[in-house]
């Protein structure tokens, strides 16, 4: 397997497609596919009793009709939450997906998955083995999977589980010791905020042999230079315009 067999896309939907449907829901994943993305990024979060759901925030209020800390949510209560009404009435009663439901949806659509491990700073010893176990049992195609996290310790634990998954270190601004961090986990890619990335940093990442993914440009004009610097793919809330450019061989 070569690196290029993994990242066979330039366009990943962010939280599914967060501008087109309620983020991190099955509707958002489907919206990303309909908008032309062939991969999606979603966030996995550890809740009570070892449950794993697709959710971004530490608290429930912004994206659901629930209240309180996400980590305290009981698995039995997940399906009672409305994760769509905040977005628009058309999505009333959209559910917070479990990790397993999201994996099944993504595979049924033939999409690749960038799975971001959230909340690892508070419970890294529990979330990483739990996520890796679900992936082991329910995601076979290693060429269509990247596991990412801002939390380096989480990625180190993924690496120690050593099942050959492709790992991506996430940064906002790239720190000085990025190369040592990526080397220590044999990272596949560096994923960072497009708005603070410099040309020199991008070229250094590429020269070191890593893929370079940038979040979250929602207008192609914002990253026109980044492709020239070596950026391999965008992670965007709205894949529509990027997918159009790819389709017309302008990216
Ligand atoms: O994976 C890129 C992006 O999702 C990282 O930031 O906060 O949107 O999960 P966030
Ligand atoms: Mg994310």
C-alpha cells in the first residue's frame, strides 16, 4: 500500500457537512456525499458507561435540546436528544449517532472517514481503546480511514495498539516540535488550521513526507495559495464549491 492509496480525495466534509445539515449527524454525512465529498470528518466523543457518540462539544446545549456535560450523557438517553432542531425545523428529531451507526452509514455510502478523537484530555485511557475496538470490529478498509486528534497522547495510544491505522496529528498553529511528534507515531498526515499555516510550514511538512490537510476553509478562494504550497486536501463545512472545482479539473 502506498500513501496515495489512502488519501484519494481533495475534499472532506467537516462534521459531515456542517453548513448543509446539523453537524455530526447522519443527515450531515449524507449531505456531504450529495455535495460531492468522498470523505467525511466527524468527531467521536466518550459518554457515560463507555458509550461512543458522534459529537463535537463538551456540553449538549449548542447542538441539541439537552443540557449538561456530554461525558455524563447516558447511552439510554442519546436517542431522546434532538440534534437537528437547532439547525432548522426541517431537521427536527435528528439523532446524535452512535459511532457504530455513523460507521455503518459512511460505509454504506462508500465514503472515506477521518475520525477525530475528542475529549481525550480528560479520559484518554478509556476513549482510545474503546474507539479502536469498534473500528477493529466494524471498519475493515484501512485505505479509507484516518484517525486524527489534537491530543498527541491519544495518538500515541492509537499507535501502541498498533493495528496499522493511519494517524493524523491535528494542530491549530503548528508547534516547533511538530516533526518529532509526527515521527513518534509514524503519522500519515498533519492536519492544521488553514488560516494560520504559512508557505514555509506547508513546504516543510511536504518535504518531510507527510500529507497535509487543512480545516476549515468554506470558500475555495481562501486556500487558493495552499494548493500551490502542497496542501493535499481540505476539510470543509460545505464541499459543494470544492467538489465542483475538482470535477472540472481546476483543483
Ligand atoms: O479535523 C479538523 C477539525 O475538525 C478540527 O477542529 O474543532 O472542528 O473538531 P474541530
Ligand atoms: Mg473535528
